[in-house]
């Protein structure tokens, strides 16, 4: 049966790494070969550097932002690019756009990463549990997840955040709930496949307990797909979080956030059109870089989804 | 085949039931009393009791759910708090407007995305593949609300070619699809809505086509002397089920994504209704819209699954 969500759903997971043809001479370890492939992938490296720069800029915002992002100016409202010292113009309250964009990255990135981390943990746990134990427990977990799969992801996020009343915390809760089902499915599929392999049986025969088997033999094979899938969700999360803020369901003013800035500046497109498009450009660039890095990582780690 | 259809429909039932449970509980995850928004702040305890009884909030929650479900099944979604109109009317009117957008966006997105993916998949590694793959990544990473704003900036603000918002000229009566004065309001929202599905579909189709091309039977086809064109036909047919699954999901994306796009273009569809309901804290409308859209999504997935099994008999046996 096909998956029921619009978040790119993983159908068939991993080729097990062990199956790769062994090179005749020098044998590289798995991680060694991953890093070797990454080192020789200039595109992924370049976009990785950009992501790193964006993260650094957000962290060091107080050091590099030219102005106070909250300082309003009545005479300096809605000025175009390059007006006086304001390189990227000013917003509807006369606040410096560049500074607000730099500060805005903090919340936007936070809302992109935190829900994915929490969802990977909870979803991964549920998936491994269901996949390893199997039977009724697995059916119960996966059928519950199917219900959440039946909502388009944007809709589910908006519904939960909307009912809870918005705000950063509620937005993160909503996004986490949206990401748990697909995450759970990735972990479950990977676990079910690994569980049937002979080396699990061998481990059990040699006296390994269930926890040891899960820790050393299952997790080792499940973490790869989970990590890769999580990395591809970061960009989705950034887009969704900004979308929530855009609808007034995420970050509240006056806090700078890309989605919120886009929403408040929307009324001014007839005054300073290009300034109004900037926050969206920030979302777009961040999201595209995250996507490309995730693609590169997937290729390097040789995980098929 | 009949058995498969029946089984698949039976399988959709508990999902639809679960969806309605989630929608029902939306009222209860809302902070504060569900009646807070309708009651004046100085209402006496006695009045509150009466209203609670009238709305059935004094009954145990499972009872409330059954009563609610019964009403929903008969098409009674309650009253909108902000407009005092039946939610059912509001939702169906809005859904008709969203369908109008989807009617154009879906074929455009599916056709463009599919063609792009097929072309890229047939020439892996060539410049056209790189071009399509690059464009697809951009499409996937685009915040569509931002794309909408950028399109408005170019086509409505700078060059004044197309209207920025709304669904028809001022004072117009109804929407006439055949008149350019009405139809031009469709252009920007449809393009915006179609962009992300194009990217996702191009990516999936490319992957599916490239994968099928690597299978052994393709080599056999070539070996027995089929023309490249005939081989491609076989490849396309075999990659179709995978592509169709994604198309079904993307239909859901269009429904969900419409909330942001319709907000940007103040298009009076279900997404715009939803964002209005959020601003007004109008929980019945929120509930009704989300329930309707999700059920449409469940039904679409059902249809896609059945279509897939029609094309690929292997699915039926699984």
C-alpha cells in the first residue's frame, strides 16, 4: 500500500552496506569511504560551507549585525536597498533589514532543527520498537501513524498549531507531530529488514541479550537511514516553520523571523518591492542548501530510500 | 480485482475514522474552555451551565464524539463563530474555489513534472538531466508563499500585467472562466501552486525512469532488437506506478499548500478560509475545513491505489 503523506515517503530502504563488492587491495572502513566520497564531492562541500556560514551568522548575530534589530525609526520606514547605512533597506517600522535577517535566522534555524531532532528520537524509538517486536504492537503503532499520514503535512501542522494558538513552542510541537510518522516508518522498515537477517540470529545464538542486539546490530543499520531522512526533513521543517509564522501561527512580533517578516512586509510590496522579497530569499537559500547537502550525504553514505 | 477493491476500501474506513477523531480532538487541544470564544466574559455561572448543556459539553467526551460524528455524517458541521453561517456552506463554497485552482494547477504540474522527469531520466548525466535536476531541487526548496509574492512583485507591481489578489474585478458578479477579465485572476495562483509539485514530480519520475532503465529486462528488449522508442515505452509503463503514487501524494500537497498560496493571493478557497478561521479563532470552521480536506486526501489516495493496481497487477497480489 502506498504511503499516505506528501512528505517524500521512503519506500524501500537500504542496501546493506556489507553487500558492497570488496575492493581487491586496500579495504576502507565504512566511515572512511563515506568521508572519502564526501571529500571528492565539491558541490556538497560548497553548499555545506554555505549552511555552516548561515548557522554561524545566526549564532554570532550580535557580533555581526550592523544595527539593533529592534530599533525603530519613524523617518526611516520602508527605505529601499542601500539607503544610508542600511545595506538592505528598512522595514515597515524603520528597522534595519540586514540585522533583522541575521537575527531572524536564529529562530528559523531553531525551528528547522529542533522538531526534526525530537521527531527523529521519538519516531525512531517507536519504529525500532515496533519493527523489532513486531506482531500486534507493530500493527498498533503503524496503524496509528497511518492516521496522521492521512493529513497533508502543511494541513496537519496548521491544524495543530492553529488549535493550540500559535507561538514558537506550539509551532515546534506541531512540526514534531508532523514528522514523527514518516520518521517512524523509516525506522520501522529498516528494523524489519535487519531483523530478518542471519547475523541477528547468530548474535542471539551466541547468547546476546535483546538490548545488546538492538544496540549493536539493529541501531547500527537503522541510524543511517534515520539520519539521512532527518537531514532531508530539515529543509522541509524550515519551510513549514516559516509558513506557520507567515500565517501568524509561529513566531510573534516583534521578534525577527523570516516567515513573519515576509508576512508583515507583504503589505508594502507596492512601496519597496525588492526589500519585501528578501526574507523569502533567505528561506529559499537556506532550504536549497540544506536539501543539496542532504542529497550529497545520502549519496556519500550510500543509503537508498 | 473486486476483492482487492473491497479490501482497499475497508482499509480506508479506519483511517477516515482516525482522521475524524483527530479533527474532533482539535477543539480540546485548544487552550482554555471551548466555549470561551462564544461566551461574554461577564457571563454568570448559570448561563455558562445552560450554554454548556445546549452545546452538549456537559456530556462525557466519548459521547460528545459520537454526537459530533453523527452530526458530521449528516452534513452538519456546526455554525461558524465569526460569520454565524453553517460551516458546511462555508466549507463547500470555499472548496469549490480551491477546486477551480486545482483543476488547472494539477494537470499543469503533473504534465510538466512528468515530462521533465522522463526527459532527464532517459539521458542520465547529460546536460539536460543536470538542468532538470537543478530546477527540480529549486522547485522542492521553494517556499511557495514567497514565490507568490515574487510573482506579484514582477507581474502585478512592476509590469502591471496581472492582478495581484482576489478572484475577479471589483464589483464583478461571479467567476466567469471563459472571460479573460475573470480568468486572469487565476494565472498567478495556479502557477505558484503548481511549482513545488513540478519539482517533486520531476525528481521522482527521473529516479523511477533511471531505475527501470537499469533493470535487466530493458537489456533484453534492446538485445532482441527493439527500437529505442519501443524500449522507452516499456520503461515508461513500468515506472508509472511509482510516479502515480507520488502524484496522489502531491494532490494532497496541493490541498495543504493551498492554505499559504490562497492567503498570499486572498483567493477565497478552503486554504484562505482556514487562515481566516485561525485569525478569528473560529474552531468549528477550522475543524470542518481540515476534516473535509483530509477526507478528500484519503479518498484521492484510495483512487490512486486502485489505479495503480489496475496498471500493475503485482500490487494486487501483495
